[in-house]
């Protein structure tokens, strides 16, 4: 970040050595590419925004002291003073919202998203249904998921795909992507062959905004810095005071204690315990309603896709397949400069949604960091970022058709579907929970590369079944019927 290369002496005033407050909002155009790379003077890889607010293409917006302003001039840059104020929020509003000090109208509030989605539900009841999965921690606002399928009026026995956004309230681009995708899936059904196939073959759930309270703080124009939810952490009865709240994407129960921070003022404060926040519990509730084969959680920024995981030097059990799918999706998403596509990288293995979904639920989940250089993108950049990411969503939906195993477990006597454990011992180690079928339909869809696999299928009260040398063909799902024999009464009594 740019502040790292300034001389320490410039950050200190003479009287007593106290740090001089940054009261200047400064714009710098024409930042060379070499200065934007890791270790450069305008490296945006840090999140803290103590100094650099945004760096889009070659234009930087930053907070500075007078000494830092002078240092920029001395280094050959041409800083322009945009605003001087002793009120940090005023500086952030001007720097992140722009001259109007409010969010551009191209973005949608949660109420606008819900109103439009409700119109679609009313007009297309067979195609889309609204499901309340929870409510927010502070203001108890409803959190909605939307189910899109061939017959959305009831749960379908089809592979599930999930798209969610706005775990972090200032990363609002994700809500726009999911909202646009939702409309496309409903309105283009029957007209676009690809959309029709996705909807016919899958059950697709979309959660445009997970962190509804925080999203409202940002989209209402109150505070563009807001990242966490709106919890009144200190309990003084006053919510929405920066930097209160809990980081919703550090609240899941996979290596929870290793992720985020236990300090309430941290922008990564994880809360008092896993699932302390109603927003996390809402997502958990959704996973109780439906299991997913693939999913995307949209964030900003960086133009990179994170997949599970790098954990003490170890990769995830499905690392090769996770990398393959991440690469397919990333290769479809064009960067803002138009000169490449998104990168991929393994992420950490603690407390975030994607490691919880993969480690606990068996869902191949990917975090996509949309856009580059800011979290609130200029109106002229929004359509391009959405279009690029819709191409990535299409790649994910295409991959949800397989290859892999469609395991169906039933009672061999009655034919009743069973909730059974399905274990691939040559792949799945103790770093992940055991996966399995759900009880309503008895199905488990397991993405795999073409090849030969061994499965162990078990269910309390039934004889364990072992399937050796199961062949997964290229292309579509390979069906595998597994009728389990009930335990003999004499065996149950031992």
C-alpha cells in the first residue's frame, strides 16, 4: 500500500510525536502499472483503507496528511486535493460514493431487489419461489433465498446450485450479479436454450444479500465503509456506529477459532462463537433445506477466485477437481482492463463460507472477488463487471451437469429413500466431514473426474455396502443404485 513507502518522519508531527490525522482526500491520476503491483507504492492488496481508498485502472483515491501530500509531489506524482475535512466519514463518503455523496442509482437497495423478485414470483409461480431462510441479527429483517427450477412450487429431486452475495455489506457488486442472474433465469426460460437446460436439470437457489442490515447501511448512503453486520456489539443500545458489528464471513464453524479476530473493533471480528449471528444461521438453515453440488459466493475485489484450500501446507481432498472447476469459471470472466481473465488461488481453511460449505457439507463452493481496485464501482463499470461474471456463472451451471456419481440409496425391502453416508475412502480424509444422501429423495450427487472409484455406503440399521471399481463416465451424471439390506434382528441385538 502507498503509505508503506512514506518516511516514518512524515507521519509524525513535532509536538509530542502524535500521529497527524489524515484530513485530505487526494486523487492521483496516471499511476504507473509498476507502482500498482505487490510491493509498489500504490499496492491495493491490503484491505484496511487507512490510506488508499481505491485504485481503479490508473486512478487512485487516498487519504493523506499534509506531509504525505507533499511527499507525493516530491516523488513526482501530481496529487489533486479533492476535499479537506476533519470528519473521516465525510472523506470516505466523497471518496467512495463520489461527488453526490450517495450511492449511484445503478445499484439496488434490498427493498428494490425484493420488490422486483416478488413481481417475478407473482408472474412466474412455477418458475421461482421465495423462501425465507432467516432474519437479520440487529433489525430482524427477513433474509430471502429464491428457488428457481422447472417447478419451483415444490422441492425437486435434482442437483442443487447456489449463488449468494453480500456477506460483506460494502461488497455490493455481488448483489447486482445475483439479482441479474435471478432475472435472467426466470425471464429467459423457454427462450434461451442454455437457461432452459440449467433450470430443467437443476434446482437453483439465489441469495442476493446475506448481510441485509449492513447492505442497507451502505446502499442508503449512511456509511460506505461498512463491512460487518449491524450488531450492537457493545450493548449500548446504539447500533450502526462504525466500526461495530460482526464479520459475517468469519462466523462459520469450520476452524472458527483460527479465522478472523476476537477483537470487536477489527473489521474481521468473528463474534463470540460460531453461528453467533443470525445471518450465518440463515445460511445454515438453507443448507438444511437443500444440499448443493456447486456454489459461488460473490465478494469484491481482486479479480480472483478462491477455492478450498491451503491448510498447513495441505490441499483439499478434491484439490485437482476444485482447481479444474475454478479454472473453467475464471477463464470465462474477463478482467476490467479487458486484457485477461480472473486468476485462481487456494484460500485459507478457517471460518469462511466456502470452507464450511466444502468441509462440512460437501459443496464445491468458490469465492469470486469481483472487479479490481475498489468495492463500490463507478456506474460506467457496473454493467461490464456483471456481464463478465454472468459468463462465469454460466460455466458453473454447465459444470453442474457432471461428470460425477448420482448415488441413490434406498431400503432394499420397501424401496424407501434413505439418509445414508456415502464415503469415497480413497479421496476423502479426516479433514472433511462425511457426505451423504438426504432423506427425502435418497440422492447424493458427487462431482468426480471420469475414472474408477470405491464407495462405502452405510446407514444405521442397515448392512454396510461396498462398491468396488465404480466407473464414472465422461459427460453427464453416472447413476448408481444402492439398495441397503436391513440388519437382521439377531445382528441388531449383539
